C-alpha cells in the first residue's frame, strides 16, 4: 500500500475532524449572571459537537450594545452569535442583518416559546432570534424591613406607597437605603426603568404626530418623583448604578426595595450569593392609579448575523442554549429556581419550578400584562414599553439618559434636563423626517 492510499484510508476511518481544526464560534454576550453561568455549562454542547469550539466575548451591557451594533452595521464579521435584545431584533431583521432561525431542530419546540416573548422576535412568521431569558419588571423588597417600618406591601403597590415605604426603611447609619433604582446612563439602563415608570404617570416619548413630550407635566411628575425619592432614600453615587450594581447592593443587604427585572428574583433569593435570600418578597411594578403599571417587556436573545461564515454551527449552538434541554442542565446543576426564566410555557407548567420559584407566578403575570402596542395611558405611534422601536432610539435614549443621570447626580435641575431632552429629541426627529 502506498502512502497516499494509507492516508486516505486513515482519514476515512477516523474522520476529517482528526486532521482539521475544529470550527470556532465567536459569541458576544452580556455580563449578566445567567449568561456567565451558561459559559460554565457548555461542556454539554462541545461533547455533543466536538467539531465546534466556543470563544466568548463578555461585555458590560452598554459596551456590548455599542460594539455589536457597530460590527453588524459595518459588516465587520467579528461575531458568529450575538446577544441582543427585543429592541434590536425586528429592526435588524428588517435591514437583512440577521439570519432566520429555521433549523433549530425537530425537538426544539418553537411553539412552546411564550407568545408575548416570541412575537417580538418574529417577522413575516420567521423567528430571527431565540430567547435565552425573558423578563418584565417588579418590586423586590425586604419583608423584615417593611415589617419593621410598620407597613404591609400590597401585591399591586402605588408609587405613593413605594415612596412612603422607601423613606421609612432608610437607615443610612446602618447602611440601609430604602430603595435602589437604576441611575447609570443608557437607553437600556436608566431609560429602560424611567420610560417604563413614565408610562404609569401617563407620560410618553412622542404624541401621535411624533412630537416629543418631555415638555409635558407627566414627564415632569415622573422625573421629580424619581430624583426626590433617590435623594431621600437611595444609595450614594446612584447615578453610576445599573442592573448589576443594584443587584450587588440588594444581595449585600443594603437596599430595602429594588424595582428591576424579574430575572433578578432567582439571584436575590439564592443563598449562595444573597445575604438576604430568605427575607425577600415580591410585588407588581407600581402604578399611579391611571391604569398602567411600570412593568416592561424584554428578552435577551441569541441571534446569528447575516455576515457569518459559520451559520450552521451557530444555529446548533443557539438551539442548544435556548432549549428545554438546557433548562434541565441548569436545574440539575443549580436547582430549578435558577433556570433562565420567561421563555417557555412548559417551564411555568412545571410543578418542580412552581415549587422552587416563589416568584414564578408574578413573573409570568408581569410578562403577560405588558402591552408593547399600547404602553402608556395616551395613544402612541410606536411599539415598545421601555423603549421606542425605531432605529433612532438607541442614540436618543442614551443622550436623554445622560441628561436624566446628570439630574440625579445634581449636576443640573430636573427642569433643565427635561428642556434639553425636548430640544435634542425634537431636533433628531425632525432630521429623521418623523416631524413634518
């Protein structure tokens, strides 16, 4: 047998993979707890797919958005799998920047995805991103501190009650702030919270003719309440705090209440990480009696950019990471309470999950109650609860977020922040052709 025949026979016997390097997927993701945990569990995927290696780029939320947006808009091709939000998916799909997910596998069960989450990721009946976890927002609070304050948290509190409770629970000498809320500038940081909150006050970003509404009394009431409450009962340096910073404060016992993403519920009740795990209660996002609560609707999703050269391998990974099988892996390693929430109907029908996760029912109620097409009391021309689903919002939301963060830090007045927000938003919407 000559050498050529020998080599061909050997390749046939042990497979080309034995001679070729494995394909490497570069995955851009956010530094949230569920995503970080996923990276520790990928042996299950790589064992089943030895020809695929994974390379992670894990970034803080604002940085992730900036880099991923720049890369996909310029066709940079740095990433094979993207972690993106409900805001980006329909906009980028319409631009042709994302590949449809039509090969997720026969056992993936697309119909099991929660309708409220799935609808935001679908265009022309095609799924363009798969949800890794879904969320709304709610109140997380210290049951011991609310009792000490002589109060009882309602299941559906008003902002008036939240303000009273926060001030009564504040004990700065003991290092306890009555409330922790997002202050870090960013369209997906402080503006996610403030936009959702403003809906409950009857505010809106734009009227039906796309005229900005920051000069209206509803936004003044929203921002006044927020800044005064945080000055009275919030942590020092709150204008630098986003989701992760407030999570750490709450877990360390330094917050009486935290109004934020429902996905945080498993983190604040996990005794491995939270010093107050056995003292946490939950309530719906607050309202002002106008018929709308400040509960948003969001999912962190995995999507495949149209420019990748590794689409088949990328879709295999997306399918694995967002599957029922992955939930089972997390449940086996970390317990049912810690599986990524808010994506699948079967999870909320699972008695083991219901027993392990006291926040499950309220999370599902909050997700289902969010109405992206009618987010505020008054009619709006846009879709989105805590964002406005137009391409310009990413820049606008961040600029306005910087102004509102400065107001929180005392660098400008609420009135000045609102006046500048009105000015910059009017200018950009006129340039964009929305205002005739």
